[in-house]
């Protein structure tokens, strides 16, 4: 019997297919590792950013808690609304980094998130009519950019000299 072999499907073609398969798998493995490394780096940056935000938010809430405590103490020591509003600056005097506006009855303070961001808080003081009413109303609790923005309209284009 004669052996019927196809001349173009010899061992050379199988070797070429095997080499191309190995090269393709190596390229895909490298791309997968690069992508995973990029995702890991991004997740670390997101973790840092989120942690910084929540730490600043917790500090702002602690400051609000201290202000609330002082306002209730002032309310209990005051006989009427006029005396309450007059005694507020004295009760808040030892709290750091807060600004009290006597005319608008507002308190402002900031908590730093990063060098470029901060949480800005502004509250308005209210006179509680009853024991369960609120002592303040939150007007602003938001992130804001710190510093000035500089426009960069330069392009790195080749220029002949």
C-alpha cells in the first residue's frame, strides 16, 4: 500500500503552529499581568483617596458633635432666645478653627482632605423651641478644591529654531 501524505502538512507546519500558539499565550499573559498591575495601583490610589475623605468627614462630624453639645449646654443655661444667642460666642470660644458670624448666626469651618481638597461646613444656629428640636441647620457640607487653577495651554509640539 502506498502512503498518502500531504506534503504541506509535515512536521514544519505543526512546529510553526506550536510556536505561534506559545507566542500568543505569552503575549496574552504579559497583557494580563500588566492590566492586573494597573488595576492594583488604581485600587490603592482609590483606597487612599476614600480613606482620606472619610477621615476628614469624621473629623467634621466630631466638630459638629462638639458644637451641638455646646449649643445644648448654652440653651439649658439661657432663659430666652436673646440670652441664648448672646452666650453662644463664649461657649464656642475654645473650639479651634471655627468662625462664628454674629449677624447671620452661622458657623463655618473646614477640614483638610488632601493638599488640594477640603470639606467645607457651614451651619446656621437655631433656637430650639422645645427640648427635642434642633440647635443648628446644616447649610453646606461639601468638598471643595483648594488653591488656584492655572491654565496650561502649551502643547509639546516640535518647533524649528
